[in-house]
C-alpha cells in the first residue's frame, strides 16, 4: 500500500481544521475544527504504526490516548464555553476582547 | 494502485469533503452532522488500515460521545437553529491563506518524503486486534494509561466545577437585566461619571486620582 | 630622640580626633569639677582672676583637649631642638616601609637642625594661637571643631617639617590644605567666606598637582622617596630631570606660599577667623612651601634655571604685594599682602643661594607675623571692624597690644634691632654677593648642605647674575615700600583721632598674653643670627637698605604729619583702587580662566541636556512609538493571535525545508 495517500489525506484534513479554527466565529464550531485536526493526527499515527508494525504498537495506543484526551478536552472546552455564555450571553470568539490593549491608557503613558 | 489505495482515497475524499462542509456550512447543527460523516469515514479508513480496535473506539467515543456533547453545547448556548449568516468571522481571508499555506507545506513535504514508501497491508492484518492492543496497553503502556485516567478524572472534576454556578468563589447574584453586549471598560475616564452622592468619598477620591494622572 | 619627635607629631593628631568627637562630652564631664574648684577659691578681689580662670577653663573641654597636647608638643620640640643644638647630626627613624608595586616609601621622620627649629616655631605659634583662640572663639558654637582642625593642622605641619619621606611629606601637605579650607570656611554661612575657602582650596590645589608630580619626577629618578637618598642621588640625575622636577616643585611653592601667579587666594583667605590667619596664613602653612624648597635645596642648586624662575617669581611677588599692601583698607588684608611680600623675600633668598638666610627669615617672619595677626585680632575685637578707617588713637586704650604690635611692625619694616632687620639684610647681602659670580662659587662650597650632599666635590652651577640683580633691586625697593605701609598702618591704627564710637578697651588676658609673649622672639630672634658667618648681614648692605627703610617710613610720616586725621595713602591718587584690588589680577584671572571654564562647563551641561539626554529620551520615545505600531495588533481577538502563531510556524517550517 502506498503510504502517501493516507498521509496526504491527513495533511489536508489538518489544514481544513486550521481554517476552521481561524475562520469560525462560534466557539463550538471552533471546537469541532479542533476535533478535525486531532483526527488528522490520529490517522497519521495509525498509518505509521501500520508501516513500522513494531511490537509496542505505540502508534495505535497513542491514538487511543489522543481520543481519550480529545474527549476530555471537549468536555472541558464545552464547560468553558457554557461559562462564557452564562457570563457574556455570547459565544462569538471575535467579540471576547477583554485581552485587547487599552488604547487610552496606552496613549497616556 | 491497489484496492486498498482506492478505498482509502475514496474514504479520504469523503472525510475531507465533509470536513470542508463542517467548516463552511451556515447551519450549526449541520456542522455537527457533517462532523459525524467525517469521523465515520475516518473510522472506515482505520478498518481498511487493519486497525479495527481503534476504529471501533473512534466510532464509540467520537461519533457516540463527542458529537453528542457538541450538540448539547449547541443547544445550551441557544444557538440559532437554521441558517445564520455570521458564522464566519472577519478573519476569514487570513484563515484561508494560513490554511492553504499549511496544506501546501505539509503536502509538499510529505509527498517528497514518502514518494516511494510502501508497506504490505496484508501482513499487518491482526496488528490492530483488541487482544494485541489490550496487551500493549496493559503491559507496555500501563503507566501512561493510569496517568491518563487521573487526567481524565481531573478534567471531569474541572468541567463540573466550571459548569456549576453554585460552586466556586462567592459571586454576586447576576444582575436582573444582564447587558446584551459583553461588559467592557467604561468608555470614558471615571471622573466624567457623576458621583452617586456628594458624600461618597470613594468616588471623589477616584475622580481626583484620575484627574491627576 | 626621634621618638620624641614622633610623639610631638602624634599628640596634636590625637587631640584633633578626641576634640572633634569627645570635646563637648568632656565639657559636660568637667562642669561639676569646675563648680567644686570655684567653690574652693576663697572669695576676695585678689582672687578675681583665679576665679575667672576656674570658671572658664576647666569646663571648656575642647579648649583643654586643644591646648594641653600642643603645649606638650612644644615642650617635646624644644627638647628635640636643644638636643639637636648640642649634638648636631641628622637623626632618622623609620616606623615602617610600605612596599608598593614600584618604589617603596617609608613612614619615617628625619630631624636635622633646620627641621628641629622650624618644628619648635610651629609648636610655639600653634600654642599661642590655641590659647588665644580660647578667648577669641569663646562664643562660637562650633569652637570644638575649630580647635580640632587647628590641632590637626598643627600635626600635619609638624609632619611636613619632620618627615623623612617625600610621600609622607605630601600627606601632611595635603592635610594642611584641607584644614586650611575648613578653617577659612569656618563662617561658611557667609557666602563670601565659603567662596574664599573654595578659592583657596582650588588655587592651592593647582600648585599641589605640580608639587605631586615634582615628587614623582624626583622620586622616580632617584628610585626612592626618602629625602636623604633623593638628595644624595641628585648629582647623578640628568639636567632635564632636575629642571623638570624642581620647576614642578616650584608650582607647589607658588600655591602653598602664595607667590605670583598663584597668590590670589591669600588675601581672600582673611575671611577666616583671625587666629587662623595668624597660624596658617602667616606663620606656618604658607611657610611650608619655602621650607620644602629649602629642604630639597641641593636639587635646586643643580638646576639654576629653576632658581632663576624662583627669583623672578619672588621679585614680582615681593614688590607687587608690598605695593598692594600699601593701598589696602582692611587691616588683615594689609597683613596678608605683607605675608606674600615677606614670603617672596624668603623665595628670593633661596634664589640667590642663601638657604640659611631664607630659613632665618622664615623663623623671624613666623614670629613677628603671628604677633601682628594676633594683635590685629585684639584690635578688631576691640573696634568691631576690620577697616583701618574705623581705627585710630588706640595706643592709649590698648597699651599692651600697641607696644607688641610696634615691635611687630618694626620687625616687618626691618628697623633695627628687631628680628626682621637682620634676616632681611642677610638675604640682601647674599643677593649682593650673588651678583659677583666668583663669590657665589665659594659661597656654595662652604654652605653646609644636607648630610647626603656634604661630600660633594662636583662644582655646583651658579645662579644667573641677572637673577641676583633682580632680587637685589626688588628687595631694596620692597624694603622702602614695606617700611611705608608698616608705618602707615601703625600710624593710622594707633595714632591720631579715635574714629570709632565703640569703647575700645584692652582685650582679655588670654588674648593679650600670647601677643605680649610673641613680641619677645620677634624682637630678639635676630641676634641669634649674629653667631654664624652666613647669617651676619654685611655692614654696607645694611646701611643701604636702612636708607631705603628710612626713606619709605619717613615719606609716609611726613605726609601723615601734615594732617593726622587723613590716611597718608591718599597720595597714591588714582592708582590706589588699582593697587587695592591687587593689580586687578582677579579680574584678569576671571577673564582668562574662570569665564572660559564656566563657559566650557555650561557647554558641557548643555551638551549633556541637549545631546546625551536627548539621545536617551529619544530612544525611549522611539521605542514607544515602535511599540505603538505593534499595539495595533493587540486587538484582543484570539483568532488573530492564533493566525499569527500558525503563520509563523508555517514560515519557520518553510524556511527549514527550503534552507536544508
């Protein structure tokens, strides 16, 4: 089996996830895009595990671990999103701008 | 090009296509559903790659749990059902350029690196069975596994603490009419605001400091 | 015996520190004792003075701490001097040799005849001044620090006199300088006083730099800083080294001994307390320059160029300062200018080759100038003003001061038989000798120099004849002018009408007695010189100089006699303000040195503000402006941030891929 096909699929899927993270406004959609990126990585791990086929099966085991981590991440992420929603009544990422530089304060210095 | 290659390519097209739909659809719920399709296609790819245990775990956790969780999130944040035009932020052009650049770099590198890489898939059958993986996890990787379980517990507790409003630091009751816009700093210096009362010393002091600064 | 000398140096040194730190405490402790003492004195008019003493002295801790060690030092110096007189040979003692990277220097003392006598003079004057100050500075709240500084000064001067090592000598030299600064600036709250102190410090410092380098030149050439060794190796040094070293030493002399062109600090230094003027700016410190040159005289003998420079310097200072003294209105400034003039006599004596004559004049001048200054202090206290115009007719109200100062003025003017007559005429006689070269040669050969040089057989280069003529002419003219201003001051202050309304009475005993006692040496010290050949003035020269003295004094007396109420100096007419300002040298220096320096300093400040500071501030502003550009990107949108991060990662990967 040619190694390039699954690997290229994983790369493209990862890029799609990158686009989603950068372009989507809704926090839940951002989370979904993160899941896409994680899955692309998983595909890579499985493919290379099959290629080397060593005794430890590190690739597949790590895939399982990543799946578990993704689940935990989604749980926490959603909790955060809900908290933000409860406080701000919005989950739009580009409207959460508390981090921005205070213009007046900067000008006064 | 073997059969497996063709199947993988087809599944890959499905996965990528549905992924594109996830990041481009105008309906939130549809995005979650396209995510199911994408995950399913990936699970099928795992099967083709002879990693059946990982495939089932993928189906169980991603399709079964994560997507459901996401749907719950959509509902709890009272997202609009149906088409909404403002799901993309103003960062879209930058996002397209960055993603395209990422894709170009990754694909070029991978293709140039693995142009001649092949592996015998038939010889790998059985490598992904549950007995092999189980043995691997509980023999070789048992310590990371246990650490991961602790992490999972921590994430669980964290999620509970975050999402329950009656735990955590004492916070004031939410205002009767929460503002629609996110709260930000008041637009002008404090001094411009009228003191609430003439004898309200705090306000006076603040305004003095502000004038002096 | 060298131990006694060392103790004599250390006693005032210890007294300075103890007085500075514990002086008031001692007063505090002594007060009950004094009370008991007063009770023990039986009442009665006869015991009035004893009662006063009992009331004043024991309770004054700083005064005790100041006077007693100096008195002890005086006794020790007298013992040393007597021993040196009976067995004249140089005695040296080294406490320790400090090893440096290069030439080691030693903490050593060297006592020879000259040093012993000068040390005795220093101690006597210091003792007189300390006793006098107890009364003069009675009401000064900072008497304690004043007395401590006078003690410290005494110790430093003794170190200069007795030191056997050039670097140790320089230490004493600098300590004297700083004591002078503090004592001139004793009334620092007065702006003019503090300026005078700073001026004195800076001007003498200018000379001190040259002096230090002169020490270096000589010490490096001799590979030793020990005075005896340096002098012993003088004949083997190159002529250039000697001329350079001695000229640099002359800078120190010009600064410390207030010779032209660095003399301008001395008249201003009269802003300090009068006893300080007596001690530092008349009798001792200013003499240190002359003393050091005398100490290192063999080195000068081998560098006639330096002696010629010294002669010219002395001639200018001598006559110029005497003329300036003639025109002064301030009693203390008269004495200050006369000090410059008399020190120039000593310098002139050194220039024409009579080291012993110069030292003789140094001793005589130390005695009569201290006397004059202390007497002037009495007069000033009585009259309440420094101005001559406020004095007059004091001879009846202050008889002791009058007679003492009469002796002092006679010595200053060179009227026989006072001391100044002998010492000045010794110098003039020697100058006359020096105008005839064949005599000079013989004179040098017979002059007993320092021990290390006595066995010299090399013929010593002679002093240029024209220098001798210059010194002789200036000396004779100065004798006339000196007699004129001494007579004028004496007449205006003590004769004629009383000009001040304040009741001028005699000063207190503690002030009066030191003056009276100092009159004795001022009168008789001249006869000591008759015992030796070198110090005996020649009859012919004596008559000539006496002629000049009589001319100067007589002219002033005749003018004064015409109208005793007026100042005889009025005859100088339009030249008087010019002379009074010391030939306007201060103005010249102001234009030549001070203003360019101030302008330079302002330019530096300006550059600092406009260029250096502006660069720093500009860097800050530029950075902030650049930061302002970057601040635009801080819009608070995390998606922008992540875009940047990912784009950066892609770029880095791209770079890695392309470059490798």
